């Protein structure tokens, strides 16, 4: 099979089918540094790239991430109340009556391993007021940054997914242009 960039659903399906066939073709493992291993690795990279572009997974809402982790670890509210500052506070946070504080976010990440991205960027309720947004985006460097890293309105979370690579690329370009 000739390996090419995946540009549509049919090519994506064909690449997935080829990977499946290679995995299940024989009882013998695919040897590293073989042609089959290289083909499988290339196809896997291309499939992953296509999936990231066409099937992005947004971080969950912070409260949902906390509840999910509690369920995974078989925790009750009382077990993690100290991370929130007490039983009353955890109840308020989990019922969306109180926002997460920076301290809570850090402690949830540190002690429960909840990704910071889920606790911070997943919060779709955090938005600038239109007049504040206009002021912030009137600054050229901020506007350029938002366009280069996010590609969309940061307050429109429907298709929004942070990209570390794009952010790093932006900062490298800025650093290079200053030198």
C-alpha cells in the first residue's frame, strides 16, 4: 500500500482497515525496522492526525471531570472535602453554586490527577463581556495571539480546542522575530 496523507473519510477508513489487517495478518509479531512496521507507524501517525482534526475531543466541564474522577476512585464528597475547604464548600462547587478557586484547581490536579486543562479550559461559562472582549482584542499582540493559537473566537467553545503545539509555535515566532 502506498502511504499518503489522509484527506477524506474513505481514505481514513482504508487506512484503519489496513492497520487492522496488518495487526491480524499472522501470529508472528511485526518486526521493528521492517517495511511493515514502518508502514504501520506512518499509517498510525496519519490516522491520529486525521482524528485530531476531524474528531476533536474537548475537555469536559470542570464539575463533570471532578465527578468522573470521584467515581473512578470510588470517592465520596467527604473524602475530598479538604481539597475544597470543607463539606459545605464542596457541595456548593459540585452543584455549580460556587466557582472553583485557583487553590482548588491546583489541589484537584495534585491529589486526584485531574488534568488542569479539564479544570480550567473546560469551563464554558467563563467569558468576557462583549465590551471587555472588544477592549482586549483591540490590542494587536493579543489579537494576533488569539488568532494564531485558537483560530476561533475564544468565547465560542463549540469547536474550540487548545493546541499546545500552536501556542508554542506562536511564542517561538515571537521570540525569533525579536532577535
